[in-house]
C-alpha cells in the first residue's frame, strides 16, 4: 500500500529507523564533532559525496549527525519537500534563506506584517551588502495578479511571505504571489510557523522554501530554540551551499527535542485551537473588544484564503480593543493574570499574553485601539476564561 498516510499517523512514524535505533522506539541522541573513518580512502569518498550534494555521508558534526538527519527526514516528508535543515533559531533560518538567494544590487520583497526581527534584518543588515528591502502590503493579492506583478521591479530576487502575519494575522494569497515570483525569476520564502507543516504545505502551493520557528509549535514545550528550512529540489542546492558556507548548524539535542515534539503535534494543536475558540467566543462578548484577529474566524478578512489553503488553525490570535480603551487599562488586565504568562514566543503548553505594537510602513493597522496577542495553551479553557474575567474587571476599574 503506497497511499500517503494521514498526518497524525505520519507524525508518529516518520524519522524512525528500527535497525539504526537498535530496536528502541526513539532514535538515539548522537552528539559529536569528529567522525572517525576506516581509511583515508573512505574519508575522501565521504567528503567527495558531501561536496557533490549528498548530505547523508557523516563527515563532521557541523554537517549533521544521525540525530539531525532523523529529524530532517521526518520534516521533509511532512512538508512534501526535497530536503530540510535546522538552524539555531527561527530568525537564523529566515536570514540564512534570504542570504542564500541575494547578491549585490538585488531587491527583496517583504510583507508589512512580517516578524519584527526579520524586518530589522532586512532594513539594517541587507543594505550593508547592497541589497534593498521593499515593504509591500501583505494583502496585495486581493487586488489581483497585475497588482502583484507590479511589485517585481528589475532585480527582485526574493519574495518573502508570512501567512498569517505576525501580530496582525493577515492571510496572504500564497499561490498567486508564489506563481508571480516564479514567473519573474524570484525565489519565494515563507515563514509557516503559525500553521505548522500539519496544516499548510507551502511547497505544494508554489513556494520554494518553507521556514519554521520550531521553537514554537514543533518543539511545543518552551524548552528549545530552533529554526527549520525545507526546500524544493530547485532551491535546495543554493540553500544548502549557503548553510554550509555560513556554518549554520543546530544542536543535535534541540533536533532530538523537536523530533519528540512532532510526535504530539496533532493532539496539541487540536487542544490549542479548541481553547483559542473558547476564549474568542468569550472575548467577543466583552463590550471593550472591537474584533478578534484570527483567520479561522468566519468574519475575518482572511478567512476565505484560510479556508481555501489551510487544513486547520493553531491557538495564536490577536485581540483588538476599541479606541476608548487605554494602554494603561490593558496593562492592568495583563499584570494580574495568574495563568497567562507575559513573555515572548508562543506554541508551548502554557498560555501567554502580550501587548502588541506592530510596526507598519505601507499597510494600515487593522485596528485603532490597543492590541493584545494571546497564545492559548493547554490549560482548561474554563480556568483561562475565569482568569481573563478578573483581568477585565481590573481593566474596567481604571
């Protein structure tokens, strides 16, 4: 039977080799730098294979241990890609991918909803190498193909996508944008962290490289920092060369933890979403809330794209308050919460909340009042709602 297994089954089976694991269920954790060879000839042949583009021969720790490759194999299958790699952080994965495909004089298209540190890299680092970052409206696809094509001036080599976007959750028309990029000779890179490879496989929709902050849902336990890159066959050689030239390697320990996190990803995401929807229903009943930013919600502007392209939703969303609500009142709501942590990142088992202050250049913000970002964790939704109810009482007392 050659039928592709369903995602929840793949998550429990991929990256496992019973013989290589000596019969243990989980692949062993292999740490190491130096690899010993049986002969000089064997070493030469393994190095030759690596230079020829074969990643499997183990020659030195920076090029991957069996632990790395077990994770890469699982991720590649989940993404439907050609090959995968891991970087020390999600930001490192994004910046490595950009550097792999630009040269002096090029242009990079960056959505206005992009992850803040990615924007900073594009604005402050790329110009030092003669590369120009151009910010575009993430919803440009809604205006049609001609509007997208107008973005691709001469020298555009990279299209960066993030769908939904950081903090403001705009959905992008990935198939349209990626198809125009390919027609114009540009490479499309997408930060797919929110959807995970379980709910969206960007390479099947025309993107060339799918990137994740595996720190978040893939890891799932707030105990690792990791980024991943999965490329199609056309993009992999240049990406692989940049990875090796820049010395981008993640810890085998973190790859082992990420592989462990994959096993429970389907179950965790289902609970994250269920809790998020319970919280959203309650929040929408509060008179201070203007709207919720969550593409899986039927009234969200990006819902049609979400329904067309994605097969599920995670537990991260935005809460837009009415303009009359002050920042001080929002701080009062946040500061006394018992179950919601105040901290960066998301995707772990714990619920988090932060005040969001998105930077914008060309696209207006979707709300005029204060904006909070909530990551619904795995706690009981009733307890989370009780915690928020006390927070709203503090907000109203301001």
